[in-house]
């Protein structure tokens, strides 16, 4: 079901003439997250994009990344900078990957709605809320470590 919604949104952008998909014509791009069960294949043909879970024989570009990096990309993050930081693994044509990312950035996605399919409304809301907090924190790992340390030192203050 998620694939159909994404496919319709992408093709609506293409019909609107806001994006030129011709450089992707005839290519298949596989997109997967390393820490979240999301795999999708984008098959580009005849100025349309088809989204499928079925694994095609020939993949021109394979893109793998973490959910937090995907969220950053959807919010306008710079693909080149994320590649330099080794946050994204791309096997294949980087230019095609950039075109797909540019197109995905234009799709109005409600991440919370997509997550709710897998983990429910409350879980999705809490996860998105946590992701926003972590993004706003300058050093998220240190903040988590400090909170856990404080809890272990004085658990009575946190109950």
C-alpha cells in the first residue's frame, strides 16, 4: 500500500512538469534502510516511476542509509555532504541517486503516517518526537549517555 501512495505522489510531480525524469529513464534504483524495514525499487520508464517491493534482476543504483539520514534528506539535507560523512552507501551512478533524492525531497511525505503502519500511531508519534529532539541536540549520543548515567546514579529522581 505504501508503494502505491509513493508512486502516485511521484508521478503527480512528474505530470505537473516540476521535475524532468528523462535522465532516469530505463534505470532501476533500489532503496533500503539499514535500521528500518523499508525496501523499495524505483523503476523509471516512459517518463513514469513505478515503486515496487519485488527485487528486479538488474539494479542500476543501490542506495542504503539509516532512517535518521533518510529523514535528514527529506528535510533538505545535502546528499554530497552526507556521502562525505559516509552516512549513505551508494553502489552505482551517484548522479542518478541525486536525481532520485531531489525528487523524493519534493514529495510531501508524512513520516509519522508512514511509520504508524508498522508500529502504530502512538509509537510513530513518539519516534518522530524523539528524532526531532535528537536532531535538535548538538551531540545526541552524549545527551543519551548523560541521561542514562543520571538515571543509574539516582533512579529515585526519575520515578
